[in-house]
C-alpha cells in the first residue's frame, strides 16, 4: 500500500472512505470500552470488594493512561508512521482487554487499565491525523461528522450493551464479558489495517524523551491525588503531588522552549499555542467534556447505588441521550454548513438548560427517572451534546499546519481524556461531600442534585468559552 506524504496536499487517497470505515472501528472499540466499563463498574466494585476510590481508578485509570501518553502517541505517529502506531495500539489494547478479563485483584486491574489507556493513546491521535491527511477540505466535515456519529453509536449502544452483557451473564462471566468483548473485534481490526495508507510528516527521528517524561508525570501526579484524596483524608503527600505536578509542567515548558531556541525537535511545538483560536478551542474542549463526563459518571452511580436500578435499567436511561447525540452527530456537517460554528454554543446552552431543568424535576419526582418528562429532557440533552462536541475536532484542527496536525490531535485528545479523569475525580468529591453517612435515598438525591448544579455551571462556562471561540473565528 502506498505511503502518503503530507507535503503532497493535492493527492488524496482513492479508497479514503473504505479507510475511514476501518479506522473508525478502533474508535468504536475505544468508546465502547469506556461506556461498557462505566455501566459495569458497580458490579466490578462489588465482585472485587473494591473501595469507592479503587472503583474510580478502575474506571478513570484508562483515561489517565490516555491523557498522559496521547501527545507522545501523536508524535511517534508523525515520525514512524501512523498506520504502524495504529497497529501497535490496537494490538496492546486487545491484549490488555483479555488480561483485564481474567484478573481478580483491584490494584492489578487498575494497572492494566492504565496500560490499556497507553495503548489507546497510540490509536486515537492517528485516527484524527489520518482523517485530516486523506480527505480534501470539502469532505472533512462529513468525515468528522461520521467520526462523531461513531462515538454517538458507541455511547448509545455501549451503555446498553454493557448492561445487557452483565445482566445476561454470558458464560457465567459477569462483568468480565465487557473486557473479553473487545478481543475478537480487536483481532478483526488488526486483519483489516493493511488497507490503510501509511503516512509520516517528520523526517527527524529524535524523540524529546525528557519532555515526554516531564509531561506524562505532571499529568499523572495531578490526577492521582484528586482520585484518592476524598477517601484517604487528603494527606499532606497528596498536596505535595499536586505541587510537584505544577513544577514538572513548568519544567516541561522550559525544556520545550529551550529546544526550540536551539533549533532542536521538541515534543510539542509551543508555537501551536500562538494560534489564539486553537487555545480558546482547547479551553472549550476541557470545559465541555468536564461537564459531559461528570454528568455521565454521577448519573450512572446515582441510578445504581442511590435508586438501586440494575445494570439493564441503568443502561436504558442513557438511551435517549445516545439517540439525540447520534442524531445531531450524523447531521452535524450539514448543520454547520447551514448555520456555521454558532451551533457549538447552541449545543452547550442546550446542555446547561437541560441540567438545571433536571434539578427541578428531581424536586418533584426524586425516585423515578423513567418519566416521560425526564426521558424527553435527556433526549434534548443528547441533541445539544452532539451539536457541542462533534464539529469541535474539525473546527479546531482544520486550520493547523499539516506538520503540526499530529501533535495538535494529541493535544486535542489529551485535553478530552484529561477532562474525563478530572471529571470523575472532581464530581466524586462534590458527591461524597454532599452525601451524609445515612446513605438513604433522600441523601443520594441531595448529593445528586448538588452535583448537577456544579455540572450545570460547567455547561454555562462551556457556553461562554464557545461564544468567545465563535467570535474569534468570525
């Protein structure tokens, strides 16, 4: 299969739509994995006798691994070839899925989830970069719309499929089936990858390992204490980790600037952040995904632990969100073409309004979320979510020079999955602080409503940032 060079912008791969279908398969796997584990988490926690904080890390360890390694994954793809890195990532993602399914120790499972996140970090930037590479400008909105639609499908069916797999208890595997599910599909992706064209953009094989280590550990030392702190009493070393994280991040910036001054190859070309719209766009990514992941995590936890719904019922409550998300994702390219990027802030505004209305509904119907009003509201929330997130990748990456698109894709997805980890840690702090020791239904409702108020504020902040972003693009 021929190699595409980014400096030949007039050439586009003839079989790009087939290639898109293939690279969207690992995208589907990565997203399905996130949502299936989310719905199976209470069963994993009970079966492994894990604490709440350990359960958080089983879920968010994957995102921690992703967030810490995405930029280096994008850089390695630029240097050694995106198809090659995609193959490595899918192979180890499949392997760790199998290993995760046979483990019974919470700490080992956390470790495997982090390694699985590293594997996914080799996958995700390559997908965004390949889409940018093989499609002409007039087709990119549709390609990214399909990318968003696949994520919508994964969300819609991931939660439902995870709930069904756990409740059906296939082969007496319980929650382990959600890990084993990835294995045959991962093998299928590996068999189809030779169709993908190879592409590289960097001739210099030097990797800025110092910058990579500083960045990875600065993210890790920031997220871990937030995940552990609320259950371990906020010990002094937690704050020490956060301070160390800030020091390492400052050191990373210093190292990158020094390398640029010496005309060496940095891990991240900091000139990327001279694009004002890129910086504002990344801020909008962080805020919108903080809001989304916080809502998903705490809604699932409240339904299963507070209202005592089973996994099948829990998965069905997410169905209207997924349908709305899928609907606007698949139509996003046409909607953006008709109305422009104003749809981003309309989506964020819709999300915030829905969250505050849900708080009001809980005041009248606190123990039943299967009301027609709630289901319609969740559907509308899904519509807003699709408008706010699906066009965002193309909007942010489309104006980035091709020699920076791999790293830019890594930065984009780093902030997206960093938001996942921060959301789980942050909303758990809010929820457990508001939850008293009685653990009665009223207490869960109060903690859930308090958490929703914080999520609503995050959605409002997303609307403000996206409004600024829209203004900067006019």
